[in-house]
C-alpha cells in the first residue's frame, strides 16, 4: 500500500448519513483520549490526517480515509463522561449503526491504554466484537509511558483482564517512538493482499 496516497474522504455524524460500503474497510475504535488520532497519523506518516485534540470526546463523527482501494474508518471515542446524555446516545447510535450495516468490514483495530486495566466500555466493546465474530486486533497504546518491567507486568495482567486473551493478537504501540507501526502495517498489507486476490478470481474464472 502506498501510504502517501491516503486521503481524507468525509465525516458523518449519524449512521443514516453513512455511504454504502463499496470497498474493504478497516476501523479504529477505542475510548476517548486513548490515542486513536495519534496512531492513525503515525501509521500513515501524516501529521494532521486525523486531528489530535487535547479535549477528550472531541471526535464525535466517523471519519473516512482511503488509500489504494481500502477505506479506513476512524470511529468516535467512547466512554467520556463530560458530555450530555443526548450526545452519548448519538455517539452510541453512530457506532452501533456503523456495525449494524452491511459493510465489508475486514478488521477492527481496538485501542486500549496499556497503562491501565481495560475500562468497562473497553470490555463491552471487546465482547461485542467477539459476539459478532468481527476480526479484531488489540492495539495497546502509550507503551512509551511504561518501563520495560511495567510493560511486561501489564501484558501478563491483560491476559487475565481480557476475555479470550489467548486468542487475541495484542500489539504494544507508541505513537511517540513508532513501536508497533510495522506490525500494524503488516496486518493492513495482509488485508490488502487478500482483497487483490479476490479481485483476480473472477478474471481467472472467466478465462477458464
């Protein structure tokens, strides 16, 4: 994938506004202020592709980006307490509406702050992905804030804190130092390769 070709498409505030899914999608999910925008910017090597805000809960829309026939969905952060109940309901409707639509969703990068145990909302999200059988990878953000010993301790704890942890791929990630970026890119490359292979199948069948 040519990461230099990534372009911002549009933002949507309600699920009714979402366009039909016409290409494979990879989504980024996580609680407010977990470092989603920082991760997206680091992976795509763009400073302002996703806007980084000092105010938690700022991203209240689904933001779509696209590169080489793959669409990336930056979902609004969940779990921020200092917003109105009406706004929380809108966010919930937007996120649930996205997942309930017939979309070609290939993977969710589920972000969790490595420094702390998963929140109740994090666990609800992981349970949701497992129940829906949606492929996902857990990205453990803010790795650089912990010492090597603390990182080891948190990884061991997460194996008990997360459901089905032995079956989950976990990637310690640092937007500051770039740790985990190549692993994320490798996963994206696998999805892209699978999609390109799918595109070739009808042509090969027609030749036969």
